[in-house]
């Protein structure tokens, strides 16, 4: 019987068939203020398994139609995805049913500019590797934000996010002095963005859900999310990339936490331990109104630390509460980074507890809207404050 000649490429082809392709998600949007009018697009690429943002694209297009802007966002998103991994399977998510159905071949494309862009999209990546998904507008907020930024600023934006480094950078110059390899839990503290109460300088505590972020606050939250996403990448390379997002139950912190969590590809865990101080009967009042109704009590509340507003918490009460929260995070494990979205008084308390400072001095710490502070908690309690404060739009205001 004649032997059968072996095919040297058979094994490789069989292995290739068994290889699972990487999955990427492209989110794209476009808009035109006037249709046609000043237009721009936004697109981003996520890892399908983790939700992490890998690339962002935005561009001002001049005067074009809304549909052309949407198609332009699609093309930019596909190009970014192919640049990350040419062999990846891609899911496109857009809130334009027109673009999705036309790219699926269900609806005809009549406009020549749109036909040209659709052909270009099909040439960028094999259509057989693309899944087309329509999503409600509310689920396409990240791409919509990029498109609006492009239109507002009449500029372009390109961001390719490097993966977290495989190795940990050495402890940097200026870090707390240690002579061991003990690893802490790192807590990235983010104050919520601006609200109407921030602007009015009212005391907005945990006794009520509180107001939502205003437009400036939303922009601040996105800026904070961009900064937090750099932890463990090109900033603070000795710190692990965040693996958990916690937010106080107030509306403003939930909104800020959701924006940060979306950027990191993580869910949000709600924890009332890190909610704002309960101001009791002072809720919603300005410092002038509090002084008028309770003469001589507001300043001692900040500096004597054990004075409670009627029906509210003292600074010491807040300190005890956040101390328990920090101990819980430490008990859950070290060598990880947790993002905690909280409030001015509570963040001051976390910083004060970490430094071992007296509660009467905590009010000297300035915690601006959407600012970022980092504390590192070691099991031997030789804790470290890594940084306090980070640039953000529109700093100022009351808790």
C-alpha cells in the first residue's frame, strides 16, 4: 500500500480554525447642527471582554449632513479597530438605525456620499467579521460626547490607549520610605463633579439624594475618568490599574462613578460608608444662612470636630465611618487599586485618617469638584498619601 504524503500546512490550518479571534466593539456617532451644518463625529474601540477603551477618535468635519457625519464616525472607528487587531471580530454599535440597517444590507443607500463611505467601511474590514447592532441613544453616550466635543472645539482628537504594563514600575522617588516588599490597597478618591448646589455654595449632604451633575459637572467627570484611566499606565506606574469602582449612593456620585466606570470597563458598587456628611437641619443652606439661624455653630463644626448639627453628623462621626470603610477595603485584599467616588467632607476625612491628623485640622484640606486624591493603605498602618489634587475644570464651591 502506497504511503500518504503528509501535508505540512494541515496542522497549522487546523490550529488556526481552533483559534478564537479577539473581539472588539466599535461605538460610533456623528452629528450636524443644522443638517447640513457644522458637523463632527466620535468613535471609540473597546475590548469586548473587559469593556476597556482602547482607542478614541473625534473630528470636526465642517458643514455636512448628519448621516455623513455618522458614516464618517463608523469609518474612523473601524480603522481604529483594525489598527489594534486586523484579525479581530468586530461588533459595531450605533444609535443610527439608518446606518445599521444600510450596512446590514436591509435598506438601500441612495445618497452618493453615504454610498462612498459605506463602500469604504466595507473595504476596511471583511463584512463577514462584523456584527451590526443598533442601540438606544442613551447607550451610545461615549461616542456622542466625542462627537459633540469635536463640534464644540472644531478640532480633532486621537487617543490610542496602551494596555496596562505587564510589569510593575519601581517605587518612585518621593514615595514613602519602606524597607520591605509589602503591597497596599490603593484607593483613588474622586470627588463628584459640579452641581447646582456646588455653584450656590449650599451644604448638600447625605440626608437627601441630592442634585445631579450639571453640564460642567459632566465634563469634569469625564476629565476625571480620563485621568483615573491613566493610573497604572503612564501615571503612577507602581500602582495597579483600577479593578473596582465604588460610589456613594448620592445622585451626583452615582453619575460621576458611572462615567468613570464606563471609561474603565467596570461596574459600579454602591457603598454608603463613603457618602457625604449628614448635615441634618443645615441641609441645603448656605454658610450665611446657617450662621444666621445657628449663630456661632458652623465654624466649630469644622474645627472642633465633635459638634453635630441638629439631626446630623459631626466631623468625628464621618471620620469613624470612613475609617471602617477603609479597613473593609484593606481586609478585601491588597495589591489592587480601588476607585472611590465620594464627597468633600468624606474625602477630607479619608485623607485625615490616612495621615493620622486630628479631625479639627481636616477642614484645611481643599477638595475641589472632580479632583483626584490617592491614598495607599498598608497592613502595618504605615500608610501613604500619594497625591492630592489634579487639574479639573471649574474648581471651587462648597461640599
